[in-house]
């Protein structure tokens, strides 16, 4: 029998339960659909996806198969493809976003679609409270998540796939490679191996340092399933097992916790889909934002006059990636200092991030804004200067991205205006004075809580 492997966010051959399920039936047709619903997605992320498809196609060809590309609405494409190939079943990895669930329900109502669990370790319906309700606080969720974790047996990549010859395919759209993040499973596995060999053991000490290469930088690969979350969790558990000190074990444990955060936000979106457009905390759904366009533009372009914020925003614009600590700092600055709607920042991140994922991105923004589930208290406002001095000790991160400030010394670079340092081409002072915004922000949040 012939079945279809509908590739969505699982661009890999290793540990792919969906592909494995399809192989059990016999011949497999790997299919990727250029869905018009995603035509307006970030060009940068599309390019990363297309390069990943090109890499996947090469892997398939080395195993006697090939990738079939079709454009159109999934239902229409599969009706035609099943007619052409006499395929009996469509296998696809279950996805949990509102659009994915609606799309898959439509396909399943008309065609033989089988959804296979594989995007995450625990299904959103699997980790729940005793009363059957979903968790909305991370710590108890993570404890239950860990208690339910069993040994993960990774499925090796198949050595051969038999795909019927001559199936019509469109060309993979053109793409531009990102030199910092070459797409594909091979690169993802190499990156994971590199991180596991050393950096994970120092992760507890280095993960917040923006001036160091202390993170895994695997998020773009996890986003598209070039690396599976099961593979990452398995690697974290192995690193913990071979740790030689409490510090090393802490590094592995903290990285595992970061992976669990991804699943936490996926299950939040699954159980509470309204968070994709509105505040989870209804009492903070009507904050009277200032939403000043000129300040939003300065934030987007890294010219706010706050060095650490500008460095992070320029890194995002140039590379499509940003350090997680930096994400929290710039989000807090936009929402709490400038009093601009968190959804504006969320949309800008989705437009620019290679790892832009609706669940993780929304969860992160609502956490910082204080409007989410397990959120930072709404009255907590990051001090960007203190954050900068603590996590970019000598200003190396700032100098790398804000070239105008390369001549400023380590002591003064975090807040040059305090010492009346003026640099040609860079703002003399921040567009807002951090010391006076707290009262304004707390008032705005209080108005929403009073009018809930």
C-alpha cells in the first residue's frame, strides 16, 4: 500500500513517529504543501523553511525517495494526489495551533487523515490537574510533566524509503541562506552535538549572559522540527546523567526546564486559543496603551538611546535571532517603559524571528507584559541599565551591535547619558526616562483592573 507523509513542522528523518507510521504501510510519498494561508508569513522564516525543505529533499534522495511539493489548499491538493497515486492514508504530525487544528479537522472530515503524536513529548491532554483542568502555572505543570516522563527511545532515520516514481512536483521556492543558521536536519544535529559536548554543563552560569555564546541556539530548528523536542529532551537527560558536579547537573536540568516551557506554552495555546489575540488575564485586557508610533519605530530600528535595547533590536533585524534575556529586556522596555501594546511587539517578533512560533512568542510576550498565565507580576518593571550591566558585563554585546558606541568604556557604555557622553550618530539620551515611567505604567494597568 502507498501512504502520504504530510510534512508540516517535522522536517527530519530521525525520530519522526509520523514517517515511521507511514513506513509500516509500505510505500511513502513525502509531501509538503505550499498552503496559501501562510503566504503572508515572514519572508525570513519562509526562506529558512525552503532551505530546510531543500536539505530534506537531499536526505530523501540519498535514501531512494524524493520530496513532492504542491501548492494549494490542503483538502484540494490531497483530493487530487490521492486520485493520482491511489494512496490509502495521509499521515501527519499533530499540531496544536488554532489554524492547524481547524485545517486538520477539515481534511479529516473528507479524507483518511491520521494525526500522529510527535511534535512534543506529552500531549496537551496528558498533563492535567487531578480535576482534569489544564495547568496555568509552570512549576506544578513541570513537576507533573517530569513525573510522567519515561525513557525516550529515539527512532533512527530509515535507510531506505520506497516512493513511487514520476509524481509531479513543483519546484522548492528560492531561498537565501542565513549564514548563522543554515537550515536542515544535518545542521540541527551538529548544533545539538556541539552544545551537548560542553556548553550545556555551564548553562546555569552562562545562559543569561548576552556577551557569551552560552545558549543552544536550537530554537529555529525546533520550530520547524529539523530537530525534534524528544531528541532535545533525551539529550538533556543524557547530559544530566553524565554530569560530574552539581553545577553541571544544574546546567542540564535548567536546559530541560527551558524545553518544558515550550510545551507549557503549546498546551496553553491548545487549551486557551484566545491568548493568540487577547490577554489571558481578562482584568488586564483593557490597558490604555500610549502606542506612540514614533517610539515604536525607534524601538524596532534600535535607536531608542537605551544601548542594551538597541543592541538586541539590531541583532534581531540583522540575524533573525535574539538572546532570550535580551528578548525579555526589549519586551519589558516596549510594554512597561513606552507603554506600547504587547501585541505590537509580538507581531514584530513574528515578522523577524527565524524561530517565530505562535505559542512560545505569545507566551513570552504575555509573561513580560504581566497579562499571561504564569506571568511576571504586572508591577515588575525591568531596569534595562541594571540588566545590561549584569548580563553584558563589559559591554561587548552592545559594542558588537551598536557600532557607534564601540569607543565607550565598560563602565559608561550601559548608560552613557549619565556621564554626559555624546556620540555622533547615536541619541544623546533614551527616548524615555526609565526612572519616571513606573508610576505611569502602574496607573495604566490599574485602570484596566478597575474596569474589568
